[in-house]
C-alpha cells in the first residue's frame, strides 16, 4: 500500500532525507510515497526469491539485494523487493549500479503501479534484462524479458509445475521454490 505524505523533493534531497529513516519510502515524480508493511505471504515470497537467487548466482558476478534503491529517472527512486545488480557499487551507495533483474511482489494497492509505471520505468534502464512481478494470492508471475527496444508485454507463468527462465542470468526459477511454505485460503 502507498501513502502520500504530501512531501515533494528532488532526488538528491530525497536520498539524503530517506537515509537512516524508519519506514519505507519511494520517490515518484518528485513526490514522496510511504510504503506500508506487507502480509506474511508477501514476506515469504520475497524472502524465498532472495534466498533462491543468492544460492544460485555467482557472488563474484552478481549482488542480490532486498529493498534497495533503483534510480529510474530525474525525479524517481524506487525500492524493489529484490534486485540483482552487477558488482561495482560502493558500500555507501544508495542505489543499484546496473540492475539486471528486478522483482516485486504485488499488494492489492500496488498492482497497477507494479505492472504499469514500474514496469515502464525499470525496463527503460539499459541494464535491466528481466522484471518479475509475483502474485501473493496465487502461484503466478508476470515476466518481462528484454528482447527489443520496445517495452515487452509480460508473459504469464502460473502453477507450481512451472519455471521462469531467465536467460540473462543463465538460470531457471521454479515457482514451487518461490512459493514454498505459502498457504492459500
């Protein structure tokens, strides 16, 4: 869920303001958005994905980060649930250097933003090869793969027997592993 605290600022001011602040925030078009907490499913899906990527990727080639800043334009900084970045960022950097994969877990209030604005913003970054969006209400993911200069339409992968192929990272992610320990009503 997003809450607008009616603050406006530029990117540099936002990064200085948000550093060390309690709570989660994003800057969208110069407006500060407060991100509220998520459900148990949200936390488990994001955590499972983080662990799976860390276990399968070469740490000399990739950095797997959670809730880390992504500079997507002159007035926008997003914080994705999981980011796979190229190494090279310094210890005090506040945003990813060159993210190759970005993943978000949908909340009811963020579906339009995650599948719309964020997809367009993330895929404008030349380093981003894959953008993943996961449902927390069913075993389902929207997969945006860079294949041309135009914004790709997402493929939908659903069901515990399905796997997401990520050519840019040379790996496959089984949905059964991402949705491990998730109970649906």
